């Protein structure tokens, strides 16, 4: 029970992220600046881990190094950039809810890259998840159809918003597969996390060199808020999550993680006045239900596997 509570607390800290990230964007700071400084703070905090796991890094193969860099450069840097940029164009709650497409992307990529088996129930529940996602965006799809390809600025913004959201889903789903690969190579979770933040910062630093105009002086209050965001959702959230994993199976943990979009929707509604339409609520319920069904099947499969496994 304590492990489940820790993971729910982690999801709550992640949901609070929008209360700081969104106001920073509306204050005029660029997406690149917010994500760059966020990673800078996280690297400073996790620097001791980089030193602690230096021997593990030296022993990594080229494929493992590539996976670490992909998790950081694509998953953490580009994925977070796309996720944050989508806030400019869509309701942040919708962006967060659509991230629940990640299990579908991760399983398909794991099948293609890691040769993991796709079980029959995955297809059935994926249809539910995709149906929920389509229902959420149905009004926007209809409005684009009515435009007859003569798009206004508002309709182009809709396309940009969903484009950035999908990019974040793909980046984080692919990063999940790379994380699985590293876990198969027995790379410690904290080594992956610290390496992720560092490689992400390096990619963001390179991007900032070509986009210096997007970097401005940040007010002290805003910088303090950004540090709080990094500490709260980045550091404390991950610490709580890994504390929960000590006593909760990975399969059950993914079930509890579904409280994240629920917390986010409620917090954004109460504090940012970002309510959802009937279509979005219906789609969100289908999307979450599909994730729950998928996770429950995975749990049952894992339980049957444990029961039928013969000790050596």
C-alpha cells in the first residue's frame, strides 16, 4: 500500500508541473529557454550520480551509449520541447491526456526493435485507446475538414499543436524502448536518469547556439519558479516514483501512473480554468479505460507466468 501511495504522490507532483510551465510560456519565455534551464538545474542536482556511476558508463557498449544519448537527446530534450511547445496551441490537459498513446507506440517499437511479442489483447485495447484519442480531437478534425484546405491561423495552430503532441508521444515512446534495452543490459536506473539529463542538456545547448534570439534574461521570480518546477516534478517526483517501485511491481506501477492525467485534468481545471468539452471528456475516459484494460491484461499475464514458472 505504501508503494502505491508513493507513486500516486509522484503523479501528483508531475501534474503540478503545468501550474509553473504554462505561466512561464505565457510570460513570454521561449520553449527552448524553459526546457534548457530545466535540464541545467536537473544536471546540477544529479551531477553526483554521474560521478558515482562513472565505472558503469565506461563499460557501456556503443549500442548502450547510443541508447543513453537517444533517451536524453530525443526523449528528454526534443520530447520535452515538443510537449512544452504544444501548450502554445492546445489545452495543456489535452496534450497531457494524449500522452497516454505512449504504450501503443512503445509496444510497436519494442516489437520492431527488440523483437518482443505482441499479445492478442494488445490489439483489442489499442483500438479502444486510439478511439478515445480520435474522439478527443474529433471537433478539431471536423473543423479542419470544413476549412477545405484553406486554413486560417487558428486552424494552422491546431495542426501545430497536434503535430508537437504526436512528436512528444513518439519521442517518449521510443525512449521507453531504449530504456528497456538498457535495463536488459543491467544498467542502473539512476545511471540512466543522470545520463539522460546530461545528454539532453548537451543537445539543448547545441540548439540554443543557433537560436540565441529566443533566450532572454529571466526574472528572479520566474527563475525561482523554474527551479521549483525542476525540483518538484523532476527530482522529487522521480524519487517518490522509485521509492514506490521498491515495493510495487513495474506492471502495477504503470496502473497507478494513470492517476497522473486525472490529477492533471483536475488541477488545470481548478487553477488554470482549463475545462474539457464533452467530446474531450468522453475521449479521455475511453483513453484511460483502454490503458487500464491493457495494464490489467499485462498484470494477469505476468501473474500466470510467475505461477507456471518452475524453479531451477
